[in-house]
């Protein structure tokens, strides 16, 4: 079922390329926006293919849903796959606004967009790499990763995924429609923090790591990176 995530990430890249091709006048900003999105789409798609699809390792979220739905799992997954079309349309809103920003001149907000995009892509790559390196060590089986970025957030990969969508808000700032670009980071935060990301990942980690993960919850921020704090005394 991890294919559903690949469909969405790759689909975003194809949708953005198709949208750019439909524009009559294409300023430099539009190409930069497309390049940023394609780098994000390609990296995440290959990561999901390598570590989920080809590795045969089901995402904990889908493993939980499959067990929870039982014999109705395939029926319930069908609308979930179709929903990717709607999600692509929603997240194309900030992309399209950024590509159509009226001012053709490069501005400080465009530099800001590039800086945010670079930071987010690098941060997400580092978080995924640190977790993969930790899991590759046999003695770490059943332990909680607190290396690198995982020392400051329980879900740094989700945080940087959310941060990525702020780049398009910055790129769109020269458009009168820029407030609508906020739909990207707003929706991504809601999905990752409360619906599809953190809740399922936390439940899965508590089942597999028990007390060790409970201690991790008490000392490490859920989403936003911050310095670790002391666990409450009992």
C-alpha cells in the first residue's frame, strides 16, 4: 500500500510540469519553482520506492489500517487511492500561484523561497539518512533513534516536509493571490501532525518500543525541533 504515497509524490511532479507547459509567459521564477518541486518529488519518490515498495516493508500507518479494517481493507483503500487526485489538486494551489506571480523580476522573497526549500530538502534527507543508518545496525533493533536531528524532534522528517511548503508561499509573495498559497503548509501540518503522520507513527512506535519510546516522548518535542528536556519525576 506504500504505492499510494509514491503516486502522490510523483503525481505532484507531473502535475506541476503539465501546469508550467500550459502557461503562455514563463518567467524565471516558474522554472525555479518547478525545479524545486521536481527535486522534492524525485527524492521522496525514490526513497519510498527503495525503502517501502522494493524492500517489501509496509509503512506502519498502512499496516495498522490493514489490520484494523480486516477483510474490508481493499475496499477501504480504493477511495484512499482516488483521494490522491484531490490532494494533488489542493497542493497544486500554492504551486500554481507561485508560478504565476505577476512580477517577473527576482526579489528578496524569491531568495527566501530558495533558502527555505534548500533547508527543508537537506533536513529531510538528513533525517531519513540518520534513521536508516541507525536501523541498519543490528543491536539497535527495538531501540529508539535519538541520533542527529532525532534528538531534537520525534518526527524531524515530517517537520522538514512541512517546512518545504513554506518555500512556495515565499515564491508566491509577488502575487496578489499569495495568501491562498498558505493552504500548502496549513494542510500539510494538519495531515502530518493530526491525521496521516504523527498519530499512526506514535502508536506503532509505542507498540514496538514500549517504555523506551514513552521516555522519548517525555524528553523530546513531537514536531518542532527543540532542545531535549528532562522527563518528569514520579
